[in-house]
C-alpha cells in the first residue's frame, strides 16, 4: 500500500483543531467531548503489554454492555482526482483516514471491562463517562486481543453499574483499503470534455462494504448483528465530492478551500454491518414519483447515457410491490442505489444506500443483452427484500444468515414475476434448486441453522455465505409455502415482520407465526416439519417401487460409502398419466408400503410435482423406463419443471451410484426433439460433469459427437434467427437460443462454427460497427475466440481495454478465457494481477472462466497457488471450488490436500474441504464408470461415424 503521503503528526493535530474550530457547534458529539474534557486530566495513553491476552472462553462479545447510539466522525483524506499543474508538485493518492466516535451504551451486568471490536485501527484519547453522574471514569489500560476475536478491551478502575448509562469516546485512524475491504478506494475513467483533446482521466472514490465483520475496520464498535444501535455519521470530505450514507443529509458546509463536511440524519436502530458511506463525484437519476424518494447514482457518463434508467424504473415497481405484499412500509423516506466500479460481492443491502457492482445495476441500450434486464431486476429484488428481511428483522447471529439470504432469494422470485413480463420464475427456482442440491450432497455441507459455536470467527462466518444459505434457504421456504398454502404463508410472514420489526430473530421465532396463520389444519406443526430441514445438513432421496408400493427415504450423498441415519418429514406430491395431483406424507425412514404408489394399470407415477419439495426421487427401473418413454413420445404430458428435474435426478443418482449411469444418459435422448429451455439447461449442466471428468480421455470424442447430433435440431430450430442476428420474443426461448449455439459450436457442428467465425470476422473488419445481436454476443464472442487464433484474441483484448460499457467488458472478459491457446491463457492469467487490466472484483470469475477451459485448468490451479495472497482477496471460496471442479486423479487430490495444509485460506476453508471431498468422489466415480460411459457413447454414435 502507498504510505500516508505527507501526513504526519502535525496534520493529525491540525485535524483536531479543524474539527473543533471549523465545525464547532454544528457537530454535537465534538462539543460534548470538549465539555467533558475541559476541566479534567485525560487518562494517559497506557502502555500496551507485549504479551498476547488469553481470549475469553468464546469469541462472542459478552452481553454485559449493550450499545444504544453512535456518533461518528470520519475523515478520509483521499483525492477524487489527481490534477497535474505546471510548476506544482502533483500529490500522490492518500490512503489515510481518521476520525472520532462516541458510543452510548447501557450496562446490563456489572463489569470493569469494556469489550468491543477494533481491527487494524490505531486507537487513542479514550474517555469513558458515567452518563448518569456526568463524570469521567478512570481507565487502567486498553489493549487489542491479537487473535481472531478482534477485541479491543478496556479495563476500568471501578465497576460499571447494572442499569447504568455510559459512553465511550475515542479517536482512531486507519488506512483506506485497496482490496475492497471496509472503506476502500475505487477508480474509473472519465472523458474530460473541458480539456483541449477530450482526454481520458482517472477519477477516484471511496465506498464501504462492512458485511459481515468489517465495521470494526472502520471504527471501534460492538460489531455483532444483535448489537443494534442508532448511528449518526458526519463526514469530512474534499470539496467537489458528494458524500452519501444510509440517511438523508442533515447539514453540509464548507470548512476551507479543500474540505467540507456533511452530517447525516440518524439511522433507525440497526446492525453495524449495514452502515454505509460513499464519497464520489457521481450523479443521480430520480425514479418516478413514489412515497419513497429513490435515487440511482453512477458515474456521470453513465447517468448522461441513461444507463440507470431501467434500474430506476424497476426499483420503484419492486419497492411498491413489497410494501403491498408485506403490508409494512419500507423503513425510511429515502432510498439510494449506487453503481460502483468495484465491489465484492455483487451487491450489498445497506439500509437506505444499496451498493451494486456496475454490471448488476446498469443497462446499456444497444450493448447489454436483452436478458440482462432479468439479472438486474432479480438482483434489485433481492436487495430490496433485505430492507425487510435483514435490515428491519435481522438474524441473531451469522449461523442463521439464511433468515436474511434465503428470504431475500425467495421473495425475489415473487417480485420479478409480479413487476416484469419475463416469465422466468421457474428458471430462477430451478437455478437455485440445483445449486443447493449439488452443494448439500457433500458430507462437508452444513445445516441452514448451524450450531452457533461452529460459526464464530470471520472465516467461519464468511463460509456461511454460500448456496446453502441462499438457495437451499429459498427452496425450504418455497416447500413450506406450498405445504401451508401461499395465503397462510404470506399472512404468517406479515405477522412475523410486524412483531419483530427492529429486532433480532432465530428460526424458531418464524415457525409460530406461520403455524398461527395456517391454523393447525394438519397432523404436523410447522416447527415439527421444519426442525429437521433446518437443523440437519443435507436432504433426502425417496425411492419408490411402483410394483409393490414400497417407499423409503435416505440421506442423499455423492459419497456412496458414507453412512447416515438422518431422516426428514417429507411432504410428497405425486401424479400419474391417468390421475391428477395428490399428496401424502413420508414420516419414517421406511421402507413402508403405500397403496398410492402401486402402478395397477401400467401407468407411470411421477413424484415431487413441479419440484416443490427439496428432495430427489428414484424409482424402480420399470417406472423409469415408462417416464423416459413418455419423454421421447409426448414430453408435454410431464410438467416442464419435472422434465428438467427427471434429467437432473437421473444424472445425480448415477453420480451417487444409485442408478446405472446408462439410465442417466438415456434421459437425454428425447432432447433431439425438445425446444424448451429447462430440460436442455438441466442436460447441458449435468453433461458438463461428464465433460469435466472425461475431456482428457478417449471418452471425449464420441461424447462430443453425441452432443453435436443431439444439438443439431435445436440449432436449426433457431438457425434463421441466429443467422439474421434476431431473437425470439419469449425469454425462455432466448435462453435456449444461446444454449443451442453454445452446445453446437463447442461440440464442433460445422454450421455453427462457420457462423461465429463469420460474424466475429465481420466485426473485426468494420471494428466500430458490431452487428451481432446483443443477446448473442457473449456466446458468439466466446466460440469465435475458441475457434480462432492470436488475432481474434488480441482483437477481443483491445476491445475489452477500450470499451467503457460494463456489459460489453463483461462479455469480452469471459470470451478471452475461451481460447485454446495455452500461451494466451497464461498471458491472460498474468493480467489478473494488474488491477489496471482486470479489476480485483473480477479476478475470481476471470480465473474460474479460464479453469473451465480444459486448456486452462492446470494453468489456473498453478496460478492461484503461486499468487494466493492476492487472488484470494476476492471470493476465495468460489475460486477454490471453480478451479478444482475438474480434479479426478489421486495426484490432484494430494496437491489439493497440501494446498489446504500449507495455506492461509482467507474464508475458503470450508470450500476447500468440500473440494477435497468432491475430488475423492470424482476419482472413484471415474474409475467405476469410464468403460461403461465410453461404450454407451460409442454405441449411440456408431451410425454417425
């Protein structure tokens, strides 16, 4: 990191004088601090002992002190632009901030020790005041715990009294991060039209991202989600910049030629991780008039180009939907949304000031894919749902983050379906269902509600932000809503939100409200049903024998040798080709016999209709054959979601050695005449596992031939539109057009390869005129680069560097990973180390794109081990899972274990254990299925040779 430039102790003193004299009576906390200290001797700064303190028995803060209110002053010293002037020394960027804070708290149990969080901050000038007596208290020492607790401990001379009111005032300083943590620096370019040559100039901003445990990097605080308090923030920032926070600006005033300050209204009572701040030169787009004032902020050029138009419009619609659906108003009068050039993760739900990566908020007419509106609407719906689930009602501890994330994911299905005509609810559900199924089939998974003691350190907390909390959480809620009925579910949720507004909850608090709304009409209570679904890891597979009606359940695991005694209360829906929808409960492990599941007239039986339950289904071979026959003769008789799920179940049951692998492969035969998206998506995703396992073996050739044959009719179905750069009106078909091109080209269909080459060559010839339809650019770019040479790759790289359009850059960034030239992939990997080439927030996805490429997988694995300290600054867990997906040899397993044992995992420990387990499963599966798979593909393609 750069040094603090010329800032010295004298500047720190000047800052204190500036704060008191220039802001004076306008900043109440500073006045109070002056009054408190005017006639007393401040406690000398204690000597910090050199020995490390023994941590308390647990990593959690004691509940002896509960914060009520913070008054915070922050002064980031960064420059929003570095201006070169003749005969004047140009300043370096300054990554330094300082500030002061007062936290008011109540004592619930007498103690001499104040514990709060502080990390990588230098703390000074501590003052503890008895607010009831208005007297200062003697401080004996203060010291940081040098362990994962991040505790700042202050020892007092006397006990704080039970029910007493106190405050802690202090000053602090730290560094603005360059690695997207806490308060961090971001930069972008902008055309200066005032200069002689319209020069491209750099601009800088700072933003915060505090979830889950980074508020302590910004100011010392009680940084746990149930330590809710009110926050009043004042910021000193450079003139020419605007400061945004959770609430509206209360006052703003100029201090001198360089600085001004902005004071914000107090927030509602909220968790520390929701505090937010940006300081930038951004402009705003106003949403249509609404009860809530909605502004969407972005780079001035993006605002001028109206890239925020779609987001500003759909946000107002979604917010209005939620207020009506929850029958509870959004908790503030203002809502700001900021499109940031740099942010990890994709978006953050800060109450009143939601931050997004640019690509998640900006829609660029004529550049963005039409389908990108789906992405933007879904992400906005997710973040807005958090304004209720997470912000107003918050989980007590991170072990139940699914109460935030699962609800936000589930509610986004409803919101997008209500406000837009995309008709993608089924797609969103299936995406999350399969993401949850895959991760939860490992022994290294975890329950939705994990034991609190398993989730204490920052690394353990970060490990909870995964497909279990987001996707499984949503699927379990969907299953519950289907069981009790959507009306009862919605009424229960409304009562839950009203009762716990402003508070913290555990999962058990939710069940009683839904039970009351359901009115106890069935044999099981909601809490009885949901307990095992939330406190146990994994999910069941039910096996039905339609010859004798026997049914039993088993914990579904990819590791077929694992033994598990877990069982669930399972609501089963089923139908047949001669009857309608029915339901039944499976409340035992079984086997038990049920008359309902006997096929008396040779009919097929289909369970888990529309995949409303979070479980897989296996059948006796005769019923599988009847279902597959139905798919090949008249697939419309089977619900669309189940057509996709039958494929997914068959393939994953084969991975777990519960059905023969040839049964799974036979489930793809009907696709040659299928044009719907969901079955194709399921088949392509599952066959990708076969490609990952076998693309380095002799299986790959006949497998590619089979895929080419299966995809040919689908490609021809869209051929006229594709050739003319047009797309269908239906969103589902738009997705499947992309699937057709991807499968056809990657499997070597000559018409497809010729098409992408021609379209990309036309663009290269005209350069400034791109006639490829925006929906098709990503897939055509990728396939053209894959089929091309150095000149195609370097053209794509030049376009990536010169483009200022976020959508175009994202599409090109992915396409660059598609080349088959290892030396180009190696060059591309080295570019990820340079944030001027590849932004840090894009490093993980870029490396994972390269690792998906058979030519790049080994390069990517070697690369992340060599540069782990840098590349793990992003999403380290996703990086490990992405780069190791192809691992299927003992050598790769041993390398992965060594990597785990010798590396600081940076929040990726759980993901690395999962990668090790998956690799072990892969090794055994490949050994057992290689010959069978090869024979099946050779037999299926023998007539095509």
